[in-house]
């Protein structure tokens, strides 16, 4: 039950207003002047205060100043009661920090609506404050990148993606950053000819979605699950708050992103200058590493995805794989590829 403190020197108005609010299931305290009102506010800590302006002992402005100056009561919403002729006084009250005002005489619905809306606003603001406090507490405890990953695991929204489904699509608003908890995700985009190019493969324990840390920028590429995957999503706003107060974590994250960029550049150089056989061999090894497959375990991957990562036509890839099979380097059964000669793939020219 919410508590209302009414500070009003007009006895009839004070008692009638209290009765109205009690019928609406509010717990009500009343004070006949400002001085007593301040004392009751300090004792009972009401959820909201409704206060007249012109009163003996201490007027409404004095009450608001004392309430605002006390840390124990400064958060309490404050509504002024004022006569219709006191327009200048209304402006003065709002400048002092009042949340709202109601002119006398007022309708019952007007008073109830003002109280309900101010209580709702106070509840929402308190919720945001609590969230920021929790974030601050979590941020202060982060020491390194592992703690940041634990933060994603503890506070992130769990996202389950079946094989072949999008995590996000190119052009969407980039609201979240992801940590892959399970599975493999490919980032990819289309060239001007409509050909898909896989720009990177991401495995469990890696971040995804760092196109930018502002909400205005869209995702620059799409991300699709290569196998059934689980991810933890944290909003960019929350992540920025974490990074602001954790310099070491920010630096470690920058290093990881720089390493990822170097890997992508290396892949682009391979695609530009490597032979078809070398590109194919390196791509098989890359998939085996990302999918955590041992040499004796089969890799189940589409020829289209292999060709997209290698940067070659699917037909060229299929011909090269057939050559590797004839040479005894790999074994092919349907979509499965098993490495038979690891050193031959690693030394491919």
C-alpha cells in the first residue's frame, strides 16, 4: 500500500482529500502546516507528498526546500496544491523542483491521476537506478576478459539458433554484442554480384557483432549458425557502461579485436594470391580448428560454405577436393570430409 502525505491548512479540504485517497486504498498522513509536514515526512518517508503553497508556520516552498535538502526524503515526488490565480507561484514551485501541481478547486480524477502517474514515474526511475547500481557493482568486480565473458554468461539474454538460421542480418540495427556459448557461427556478406563471401568463422567463447558500439550503425554483415548454437546477448548500452569503468578489460578486448582483424587480413591475402589447392587446404584446416575436430574426425560442412571461405567457385572447390581424395589426403563421404594426411594439407602450395 502506497503512502501519501497531505500538507494543507484548510481543515475541510485536508480531511476530504484524505478520505478520498483512503477509499482508493492509499495510506494517508495529514499535516495542518508546513512545519509539521516536514516532521511527518522525515518520520514516515511517504511515497508521495501533496502540499499547499500558502500556509502558516512554513509555506509550501519552504517545505519543498527542506524535503529536497534531506537525502532521506529528497527522492519523494512532490505535488503542489495552488489557487488558480497563482500562476507566478506555480512557475516558482516548478523551478524549485516540484514534480507537478494541481489547481484548487480540483476534480477527484485529476488528483488521483496526478498521484498515480507520479508514483509510476518514480517506480520506473527507481528501477533504472537499481539496474545502474547492479551494473556498477558488476563492473567493479571485472578484472579481465574472462570476467567479461562471465558477465555475458550471467547477465546476457540466451539466444538459441538452429543450424542455418540468422543470428542477425546485414543492415539490421546493431543493438547487441554476442558471446558464443556453444556451436559455430559464420559472418558473411553478399558482393555486388550476389555471391556470398564468408568473412570469418566464430567458435565457442568468441565475441560476435562488434561492428560498432553505437546504436545508430547497422550490422555490416550477416551472422548465421553453421551448426546448432547458443549465444549470450548483451545490449551495447550495458556493455559500454561496463567498459567505461574497466580499463584493463577494455584494453584486452581491443587486443582481441585487433587479432581478429589481422586474421581476416591474412585470409583476404590468401584469397587474393593463394593457389586454388592452397586455399582449399587452408579452408579445410580452418573449419577443422573452428569446429574443434581432431584429424581423425569427419567435418560435416557444405561445399558452398567451404567455397565461400576459400573465395573460389564451388565447382573449382569440388574439383580440388576430388584431387585431394585421389591423392589420399582426404576421405569424402557425402558432405563429410575426413583428413587423412594432415601434413600434406599444411604444406600445400
